[in-house]
């Protein structure tokens, strides 16, 4: 671990401002960042024990001694930069686009306000690895468990009224590891900078899978009686 001392001024509002200042003093320090607005997720790091975005962490919230670590469980590339390959492999293994084989209408596929409301709390997810790297199930099942980011995004497309491939999407997740390794530890929900609830989305997918199993059995019972 390396120790740095930095004088901060009123313009250094966020931790990312301070890190950029530090880099201007020592160019060898490596960190990722891009938007500075909480959109890209590139500056996710472990700050005093919690995964957060540096650009969304106000210096006023932090003590004078700040301990920065890499995001847990991901391989190190250099300084504060981790290798996100395994994270993105899992993330892209859920189908991250709408599937609709019908002819597109003249202008666009419309949704009712109620259908659009279903996407609130889902579409805002940014594919950064803070929540997945805070999740013990993700640590223990590398390359197998979908992780909170992947599963929340999967649910976003499952409930989109414009899509048609619900059954195929559920098939894709019906596996002992991909979905069912969630143990509702809720670290993902605690640290989400957008206040999204991945655990609830995972619960909804589980319920859909359970209903899919129960319904044919119940229908068969109804026919028998
Ligand atoms: Fe893009 Fe912080 S720099 S989210």
C-alpha cells in the first residue's frame, strides 16, 4: 500500500477531483475515469471499505484518512485498475437487447404508461462492477453466477412489453448457478449509487421461473378434476 498526502481546496468537491489532482503530481498513478457524472462507472473503487464511485463521493463525507483499495475479487491490472473481462463475460451472457420478430410499425413500438413504468428502477443501471464485486456469491462462483448487474439487466428486458422472448430469456437463466446462487446478502442493493434493487429483480425472475413450473402442473390437475 502506498501513502499520499494531498492538500485539497474548495474546488476539490469529489474524491475523483482529488485523485485527478494526485495524478497531476505523480503521473505514474493509474486509475480509470471518464464522465465524472456517475454515468460510465469507470471510477468504481473500494473507498474506506465500501465500493463506490469516486466521482459521486463527496469529500465532506470522508474522514481525513482515506483508504482506497481495488474492487474486491477482480484481478489487478495496475494501481486502481482491475481486469473486468470476467465481469463483462457474465454481463453479456444475458441477452441485452430487445427481441421482437414482428414487422416494426411505421414509427416506433409504443408502450402504455403502465408498461413504461415497469422499466423504472431497471433501465438506470450502469454496467459497472461495484455491486457484483461486493457480492460473495459472485466471488465464489466466478464465470458461473450472473451477478447483480447482469441479472437486473436481464429482468429489465424480460419485463419490457416490446420484447417477445420471455421464455428464451428465462431458459437462459434456469441453471443452478446463473440465477440461484443469489443468497440475498443484499450488498448489491446497499452500495448501488442509483438506489436500484438488484435483489428484488432477482426475486422477480425466480418467481417467474417458479410460476412457469407450477402452472402446467396446476393446469393438468384442473383438467383431471
Ligand atoms: Fe463516470 Fe464516475 S467517472 S461514473
